[in-house]
């Protein structure tokens, strides 16, 4: 590695990392939080077999999972202004990523809900609990523990998918790297540096995922001993 290339990498590191801290991570956290709300609501509607609403949820999941994320970004950011709805690039990215991830997480949570033994629902009715109480106190907590690894994987994937937001002018890490590369034209070194920063973020999230799984496992063990 030449001295010039090393200097470029050292100078570019904070210029790439800062957009990651200011744009990539906030975009991921906000979008995933909204996605979880969407996913829980959609999964509960399907689990309860609510007429019409359940069909609407299936249609929503079918459309979102069947179309590319990049196309969805373009529809919202470039297409909706034609219908009179103009969104800021960051807001548009949050809307698209939350709706997209919500569809995938909804299927994960629905599968976890269906994996909860029906006897626990019957036990809830036997002690006088309402359907809502059974879902929020018994079924949903167990389902979320089961779905936690898959949901955490979705969060890690979203961190990497945020690079697509560059296509709607969100100034995240990938755009910052492209701008630096346009100045120095060192694509190999700069994009490897970008990949390592993404890897750093993903590694931290993976560590948090494992920590969360251990906490949930110990919590589940305590519940079993008290049962």
C-alpha cells in the first residue's frame, strides 16, 4: 500500500463513518421500529383470521415481497410527487424501509404465533382472561421470543439495504464513498473500507443479538421453573 493510498483511507474513514452514524443507523433504527409495529398488527390480524382485514394483509405482503425494494423507493420518492405527494428523501426512505421490512417481519411473527400451543390459549380462557389479554400476556411474548433471531437478522439486513437509499439522494455511507471515489478514483480500496464499516455495524448488531438471545433464554428458563 502506497503512502498516498494510506493517507486517502485515513482521511476518508471519518467522512464515511459520520454519514453512517448520522444517516444509516438512524434510518435503520426508526424504520425497523415502525416495521415492528406494522408486523405485529398484521400478524395478529392474520392470526385472528379477521375477515377483509386479513385479506388486505395478505395482499400487502404479496405486493411488498413480490416487488424489489429499489423499485419501491423509486415509486415513493419519484412517483408520488406526480400524484401531489412530495416527501423528503429521508422520510421517503423511512416509509419504504418500514413498509418493506414490516411485510417480512409480519410473516415471521405470524409463524411464531401459530407455533404457540393452543392449550395455552385455552388455559388463559380458563382463568378468566379475555382474548386480548391472552394475546398480549401469553401468546405474543412467547412468539416474539421465538421470532427474535429471525427479526434480528432482518435488522442486520436492513443496515446493509440502506445503501439503496443513495438512489433517492439520501446522503448515507455509500453516497459519501462514491463522492470520495469520484475525487481520488481508488474504487478498490475505498469500497473495501466501506465494506469493513458495514461489517463493523453488523458485528455490533450480531453481538447484541446473541446477548438478547441469552437474556431471553434465561428469562424463559425462569418462567419454566415458576410454572
